[in-house]
C-alpha cells in the first residue's frame, strides 16, 4: 500500500537527532518515502519515548561516522539518496566526513537539508549548544508570554512545548517538498538551511509585530490595565482569579457542573457570539437590558450609533462584566462534556479543557485518525499522532503507520536498492539568476482568520500569485478581519465579491479555471453549500488542487469532524492550556497563533506535496491538515501513550521555571539565565569552583547551590564559562530587545544576511501606520530565490484590476459594484479607527 503514497520511490537519509531533523524525515516517511535513520553507535543522543514516534516508518541503523568503514557505508547510502537531512551545528557533518556540498557536486539532483539551531552565518551564536530551551530563551519565547503573565508578574515564564522545533519541522518539510517540485521541472536539487531560531521567530510573528499608533479601540481590558499600572507605578501582581475579570466573556474559561472547565472562543464573529448567548438562554434578556448591536463595525468608532456591539472584541468593561456574570451562572448548569457537544453541534467555537493524556486516549482522536495505534518494538502498542498532513483520497492508507524497524546496514542497503537509483539529471536553467519554486503557480484563497490565510501567504514568498477572495460584507470585526491580515495576507491581491450570487458564480468559475490551487479553511459540511464539492471543481478545472484546513478534522470522519473552532479551542481540548496554566487554572498558551501559524505552514506543506505529485504523475490530490494534527507536533514529547508509560508530569503552571535543577531558570547578578545542562555535564560543572561537589547533591540541594552561585556574577561571566565547557545556557532576551537590534528599514530584500533574526520596518505601509514585522527568512535555499512579498493591501483594492485582467469591461465592473456583487472596500480606512 505504501507504493501508492505521494512520496513513494524517494530515498531519504536521516542523520537527525532530537526533534527537528527526525520529525522532518518522519513526515516524509509517513508520506511514503524510504527513510533510513542513522544513529551513533550508542543509540539516539536523546533518550526519550518520542523517538518511537519520530522514527516510525523508518529503518533505523547505527553507524560510527568516526570509523572509516561505517563512514563508507553512510556515504554509500547518501549516493543513493534523493534527500539528506541533518540538524547539527554548522560544519559538524563536514567534520564527520559527510560533505553535503561535495555530495551535491557529484549528484546535482540531490536535495540536502540542514536545520541548525542558529543560522550558519550568525557569528555570535552558530556554535552555541542550541537546545530547544536555549533557542526559546534567546528568541523571546520565555519573556513575551502574553498579557496574562505580565499582569501576574511572571517574568520569565517557562513552557515545555517544543515550539521552535515544531515550526522548523513544518517549514523544512515544506521546503524539501517545494524543492522536489522544482526538481521535476528543472532536474536540479538544492541545499536548504532552516535555522530553528529563525523558524521560531516566524512562528511568533503575531507576537513580534509592532504597529505604531494603533487605534485605541483595539486595546483589550488587559492591555489597558497594564498601561494603568505602569503609569501609576503599581506592581503587576494580579492573581489568577482576579485576572479572569479582565477577560472578554466570549474569550475565557468557565467552570461547569462537573467541576471541570470549558473554554469559549467566539468574540469577534457576530453570528458565533449571538448563537452562544442564545444557547445559554441569555440573548433576549441582554437585548432587553440594552445590549447594543452596531450594524457596520468597519466605520470609525466615533461614528457608531452605540458604544459597542455584539460580535466585537474587545467589549467595554461594564458589558463584559455583565455578560460574564450571567454566563458563569449558566455554565454551572451542565457538565463540560455536555457543553462541548452543544457548542459543537450548534456551530459555536468552544471546547472542554482536557489534559494531553485525555486527548491522546479520547475516542474521537482515535476514530478520526488524529491518533493511531502502532506496535513499537520497544514500548509495545502505542498511541501515536496520526499523519500531520494527508489527502482525502489516501486518508485510510496514511493511518496505517509502521513501527520503527531496528536493522543493520544491509537492511538499509536493501531498502534503497528496491528503488531505482535516482536519475542523474542534467539541470536546466531558464536564464534567471535564482529560480522561484512557485513562479507561474496561481492560487485562489477563500480562507479567513489566521491558519488558512497564513498557508497562502507562505506560498507567495516563493513566487506564487495569490488572489484573496472575500465576501463584500465581512463576518469578523476589524481586529480579526484586518489586524491579523497585516501578516496573513502579505503578497496577495484582494477581491471582494459575493461568489454565491448569479452574477458572482461565473466569475468564481473563471477564477477556478485559471488557478492551480483553491484553498479554504472550513469543516467538510460547509464545502457543498459553498459550491466547492469535488464534482463541481473537477468539471470547472480537472487539474485544480483543492486544499482544506479546519479545526478538528482528521484523515477519517468522526463525531466532531464538523465542529468549528480556532487555535484556542484545540489548545484547551488537547492539553496545552492545562499544561501551561496548570490543571486547576488552565491558561491559553501566550503566543498568539501558537497553533494557527504552524497549521498554515502545514497547509503549505500539503499543497507543496500535491504540486509535486501532479508534476510527477499527473495525479490531482486533495490536500488536508488541521489545527488538531498540528497540536500533536507541538506536543511531540507528550502526544503519545503506552502501557507502563511514566506519569504525564511535565512542568506545568506559572511556578514552573524548568524541568529540574540542571534545566532551569536562574537569576544572575544582572538578569536571568537559562541553564540547560544534563547529568552528563555534572563533571564539567564541577571543574568550576562555584559548583564543586554538585554531582553528589540531591535535587533540592543542587538547585539551591546553583541559585546561590549564579546570583554572584553577571550573565556574561557565566555564559563565557559555560560556553567554554560546551554546556548549554542562554541569557533570556525579549522580542522587543531583538526587534530593536535586528530591524532595518524595508529594502525589498529578505534579511538572510543578518543571521538568526531579521525584522523590517515599513515607513510607508499601505495601512498608513509605521509597521515592523519579522522577515520571511527562515527557509534559505542556496539556489532558489525567496522574495520579499508586497505588504498586505486594503481589502478590495484589486477588485477592478482582477476583473479587468479577466477581460471584463469597465462598465460591467461598475455595474457589479453598483448592485453589490463586487466591492472595492469594507471601509474607507485600512484599519478602522
């Protein structure tokens, strides 16, 4: 059956260790590639049960690259490979005798991937021991942890999620797939670098954006309280219970009848908020009390006929408190599971808080293929994440996951020999100094909010032409509809049109006919009513690739397949919030778009694979992914289970500052340092007088010794000493610190040259506000070109241009505008004031 999978016939050598390298190779293996994973003689460098997940569908062998005979075996496998993957410090593989550049010289069709912790041109950091925690601490991921943590005075904050690796995995797998697509056209391979730090910054893009002078209407109660306290010189000491009263009633946690918690997320969509109140039996009561309902939320707030409206975020404090008090009483009348069913079947975003162990073992996770059972040779029957991306035609096959196979070199040689040796293409060149992987590809984007739009914005950096089609009347308020678009609609042309009207249908069909890909983020039940069923699309354009992203979807249908939701819904339901805030005080993971952004990258990966398959075989697949599959990658250390597994007792809550005494935050004389050592480093630490005898101390005594000694000297002194010993450690930095030091005026280029961090400041942003945001710089091919895509344009700005390019005359375009089928804007202002 694996012969029918999209990447069957490809040979991959995986030298990766820890998470990122093996995870990229896992995705390729899940999609059908022959993958040989090479461990050192003593086994994986990271001793964790997650290796059973990361190395599934692979043949696992051990080789000593410092031995001439074993090195020859590794090089023999490389000579038969289509793709080689490694994720060590720059230069490590060459020193071990595996020179990727020489291998590409010998085989120009070879694709090689390096995923270092920090960029190879980052002179300061490239040789740091770049553990997950070191990268997070260096990149602002532990200091910019959201308004909740600021108000509660939690700085720094710790999270055990492997976010940097998760973002880097999706970006790197996408890049490899795009390189395969290019190879089908030109015959040429490439070398691609994806620094984990750069990938993490792209993942945190919604946390790092800065819009100078943004209108006050978008400030939440939490932001207002932070400003008030700072101006008054008051401490940030809000308790968790007090914090709840600064939250919007449609964007918070409620206690239920069973003593468990339920998360409601429907603040910015008029219909969702109204349905929520109707389900709770509160809508008529609130209307009678004067709940306002502004017709046009895209007018400047000074022109509203009321102070606020249902379906707008944030609500003013008085209405927020009034609605929240009523909802708190209502939620106590049913169990969290009962509310989950009512919300899901009622088309309202909300979900019960659950732990990761509950998520992995839930009936729905198994029936939908989000979790699959694998009989691992070491751990026995395991529950593991299902495929991270899939195709509607191949959902069942992709859920048939094979356990990792422990073998010898001869097994690997046999596996590769079963596939014809990759063709030694003579690369063709089209005269361009740097080809763009997706030049000539046209995409029709029907998505909204973050994950869907982010998937198509991702394609634009490789040269794809993206047309963003939205309705003439927005369903979301400007915070969601416009503010998020600063990042999610980069590189697109905007058309506002009602595609379901008699006049809009033929225009929509003409657009589909002209495109390679159509993308939407919606549950399957919405596909047919929107006219996007497979029969209609194939009749219009048999070669069009239809990609769909959603919230709870999996490779197979299940009870919750058609439930709608957002990033926060899956954070709550999959255990992220219970881990971050603690089981009794769950809290959303602070990074805006934590899962959304990576789901967008996953959509980009799925579409890239579909383009490769279409180019290679002519077969047209329907790619899929979801927020639910993305959470399994973000929690790769925890999203599996088996009999006898140790307790799910990873660090959780606001008091957690690390894993143990050796992997922990410590205050120094002038700041905070994250030490990420291991037991094997104890002998090194003992060479420092300050830590003499540490290996003989118990856990509490170790922590006390480290805490007392680190306070005595500044960060620089400790970091120099630890670096000399090759012990992982980093000073905690904020995103603001990074943005100040690595921002430059927008120059039309992607900031590869600045190392691991790069931001651009747009003095003439189309919105009229000076805006600074992270560059699209994490994917760094040697041969292919990445473009600095044009900034997001005002919705509807290209409506006339797009219709004109389709051959429509000016009079006909104006008629469509006059009758409301087409629009040139939702508002006069880019970001309504």
